[in-house]
C-alpha cells in the first residue's frame, strides 16, 4: 500500500471522529455543521482556479449533487437533534449503501451480481443493527419520529 494511502485513512478517521465530537458536544448542531462546512468551501474555492472548468453537460449533475449533499447534512443535523448519536450515526451510515443501490437501479438500471448484493445487504445491515444493540426502538428513535423531516432550522 502506498504511504499516502496509509496516511490518508487514519487522518480521515480522525477528522470524522472530530466532526462527530463537535456535533455531539455543540448546543446548536446546525451552526456546528455550518462552521465545519465553511473551511471546506474556502479550500474548494482556493483550488477552483487551478482546475479545468467542468463540461457543460455535467453542471446539472453538479447542482443535483450539491442539493443532495446539503439535504443530507440538514437531515443529519435533524437526526442528531432527535436521537442519540450512537443510534443516528449508524443508521445514517448504514442506509447510504441501500440508497445508492436504489438510485443505481432506478436511474442507471444497474444491479449488482448475487455476491455483491449479498455484501451490500449484510454489511450495511450490520451497521444499522449496531444502532439498536442493547436499545429498544422508542418514540425518540429517528426511524419512528413523526416529525422527522426537513426541520433542521427549528430549535
């Protein structure tokens, strides 16, 4: 394994753990998420002049990606307000592969082979199962909150 890859993985893990600690410890999780996104936006803006302009055909996908990413972050902020991070985080991380599978099947007509599909069901399923280890599914669980939606701006 190249040394760069060996260094990137623990750095990424440390950054993710720091992000979760900031979100867990902050009183206003929307503000915490916003302040974490500002340096990312600044770094991207500083790098943009040195990169080629994307093809016109890709701008719709870029806009959709930005919209989906913003919605995902708002959804995460709301989930962290509704439930314990120990439940909401595994649910959010474990559901991503399922959503990608559905999106790939619906929009690109791509279906994985039987072995890949088995892995795609078992690994995220195990991650989601961790969210309920030693816990019961209650009214405050993000999966069953009646008002769980795009209310990220409410306190």
